[in-house]
């Protein structure tokens, strides 16, 4: 079982390994528009556990500026472990 921690609110959400983080992020107030990785509305900053997320999608590679700390919440899945994000 993986855990997504929201730095803004200190809320923690348990997720199945390999699951999408969209629903958990949406529930915490991360804004979404297209959910297809082209608008960039759902950019999040990963402050801990980047290695516990899925590989970058082509959409993320095309859009993101700092691939060391940024992800598109609509595109990534949590593989395992803990991930802490800000938005």
C-alpha cells in the first residue's frame, strides 16, 4: 500500500500500489482541466519520493520545465512507498 502526503494540508491518502493519483489529488483541491496532460493545470511539485512514481509520460516530457521536481497529477501513478507533494 502506497501513501500520498499533501504538504499543503498534511493530509495522507493510502493508495493501492500502481494506482493513479488523480482522484486523491482532486479530493485535496488540485485543479484539473483536461486530464490528458496537455493543459498543465494539474502541475504538482514532488518534494519527496519522486522515485516512487511511474515513469514520465511523453506528455509530461513535452510540457514540464523541471523534471526533477514537477509532475502532472493526471499522468502519474504511485508505484509504491511514500510520495509528498505540494500544489
